């Protein structure tokens, strides 16, 4: 394994831990499983997230993209010998 595999692997672990933290800090916006099955339209009438929720949602999106890119990089550098 190359040094880049270890570097990107470490960054991937940090990114995944921060992504888990971001998801658990956010307020739930849905109605749960019953709303998903029953077709609850309550989410359609609610306004946009404000304040910290908007920041958490934006950070979750960016860290999700970074997580996907890092997974690809780790697997590519892991295959190279």
C-alpha cells in the first residue's frame, strides 16, 4: 500500500466521524416511517430550514460529497501497487 492510501484513509475516517456527528445533531424534519408509507404531505407545506439547521444541512451535503470522493480515492490508490 502506498502512503497516499494511508493519508486518504485517515482523512476518510475523520470525514465519516464528522458526517455521523452532523447527522445526529440535526433536528428530524420528517414524520417518520408512517408518514413515508402513508404519503404524508406535511413536509411540503413547511418552510425552509433556518439558522443552524441550514448550516448543518449544507455541511452534511459537502461532507457527503467529500466522503464519496475519498472512498473512490482510497480504493483507487489501494489498487495501485
